[in-house]
C-alpha cells in the first residue's frame, strides 16, 4: 500500500528521507518555507560567484554514497576529490602543523614540530580505531525509540570503553602533552558546534575519522549534493514546494490528520518534521515548549569574492589563537564576542574553477561565536578576523577583496535555526544518544522527526544516517502493522 507522506522542511535529512520513501513508491510531498531547498547545505551566491554557505568539510564520502544508492539514486555524477594534506593549522608563534591522512606522514610531521609525541599519536589512532567500530555499531546504526535499548548491558559497556563520561578535552589531554597538539585534536568538536570541554569523548572519533577516512571535496561545492538530490526527486515525481510554511498541525487522539500550509489544509498518512527540534516540537504541539534545550554555538561567517586565487593556500586551514581555551570559554561559558578568535578558512578555488569568474576566487571564513543567547558579534571582530587572515594566511587580502558578505547568529535564527546555533542542538551528554530527541518523539504516533537536532546528531553524513534509520523504522513498523 502506497502511503502519502508530508515532509516539513527540505534540509538534507528531509530530502534523503524523501529519497527512501519515494524509492518504495510512496507518495511524497516536501514543503519548505524558504525560497530554496537544502537548509544549511546551500550556496552563498553573489554576481557570478558562489561558495558553500554552511558545511564545507566532507567526511565519510562512502557513507554518503552508500546511503544515496540504497535509496535508489545513481551517484556516478558526484565527483569527490581527496584533500591531502587534510589541512594546515597555524599557531601564533608562526609555526605551521599539517594534518595528513597517511599515518606515517602524520607521525613524521608530529616528530618535526612535536618531537616525542609520535607514539602518543600511534596510541591515539589504535584506541580510536577500536572505539569507532564499537561506537558506530552501538549508536549510529540503531535508533532508541525504545529507551531501554540504549541502557542494555552491551551499550553501557561500550559507553564505558569509549570513556563517554570524559570530555573531548580530557580525552586529548590523556594522549598528548603539548597543548598545541591537544588543540589540533580537539577542535573537531566545533564541526558540530560543541565545546571541547563539555562534548563527550565519543566525539573524539571525528578527528580519528579524518585520518582513517580522509577529508574530501565534492566538485561544485558541498551544496551541489542538494542539487543532485532535488533533481532525482523531481524525476520521480516527488512534489517539492518552496515558499510554503507549515503553520499548524491538526490531529485527534494519537493520530495527526493534516497540516495547514499557507492557509490550505493538507491531509496525509504520515508527517515528518525536518527542522531544529525545539521549533518543530512547538509546531506539532501548537503551543510553546517549556523544556530547556541547549543550542550549539553560533558562527560568524564571512564570504568573500576575490580578484585572485591564492594558489599556494591549502583548501582548508585553521588559524588558532594563543589562547584556544580562552576563545572556547568566551563562546560557551561567558557567551560574549571573542576578543582574539581562532578562525577556519576555506579556499576551494585552488581546486575548483567553477565557483568564480576566470582568474578569480572565493573565500569563506568561520569564527565560532555565541548563539543568540549570548552577546552579539562586535563590529571589531570582523576587522580583527580580516587582519589575521591577511597577516597569517592570505597576503594582500584586503586589496584582493571584490566583495564581502557577513552572516551572524541573528541571521541564522531568522532562518529557523534554534537560537542561531548553526549545528542543531549542542552535543552535550544530556543531548546525545538516548537523551537526544528520537525519530518518533511526538504525542502523535504518525509524526516523526529527522535532522541535526535528532538522533544520531549533526554533520551531513550523520544526518543522512538518521534519515536511513527513520526509513528503516517506518518499513519495519508498518510491515508489522500490515501483518
């Protein structure tokens, strides 16, 4: 029996869920309140330039393609390019540390800058290899709709082995003695908006994955993934409607009957909410939510059109402050605009000439800042960031800038991100695993959730895995109902 499904929101979680369900022959319609699809996986475009607006670092490409192929999509048109060295980290003393996928090359680089720490890296990789497989099987490959599944003896044993009671910060300090090397292996929690000092040690697996699985670039930009998925959905007859905000949910007893879209009542068999969870929970309940959620960090994002390409620059690089912990405390504890920030810079034009006019380039800079619960970004922070980019990474940058656009947490909040956090709910212990909203978190039995704020969490491959878990859950439960 083909079922009619309404998906509210077209982030990557909603789009991949639509792929799975349409592949089974279900009637799927996607409503998106914005004018374009993809959520935070989108382009920032100006004139003849474009650059990824949100996520830029592509991890686990095989996981991405395997999920798409399982949902019936041909991925041969997606071109992933390995980035190696992975990225450069610049320290205030003028030294540079390169990350490599190859472990021998990494050991040599550590010996060059941090002599004596090579064995610590070997021990880190050995421990993380075992933890990755255990963690994936225990937490990424299953849902926790039934909470008792999480608290089984095998899972609790894995949690202990993964030292989930520790933070990423403590985990890295256990392996590495030099604070600069600790910073190099704990900054990855920022990929999902988490404070290294409060994110569970489980998230240390991200830095391990960079070495084990590599960092990649999707030709055309990460947002081209959305373009390909939308094209596939349309070829299947899936209806995608932009500028269509769902304003209320109508149900009776434990069943949702319909949603109201721009004043029109739309009936369906099931409904899937793809958005930051606090907002969609309020929408489904049709009243404010009293529960206190913790938003991820915000981002100050600077987008540049350049009159040149910095051909000697790496695609990805981090420019760290001399007080990385102080920057994290300003963002997550004091919730104020950072005074001497660390910066992530992305310059894809050195490997992709489709993003700008001939001979010109694009540049993206990200500075972790508080979400909208904290202090607003100061104007001086923007100038400080440009000064540091120019002095430490891109000589003559100010002369090379053709245009610059700025995106703040306030902009993100207006676009539907909870408290302007750029990565969904923060990856703290009480919002991870079973404690994170699950795929069926609502009073209505036929309303489901998918996205960065639901289990298993943020990051494009992980959100896609959440869509896979949802599709499998729907298949199994509905098969049981038919029996």
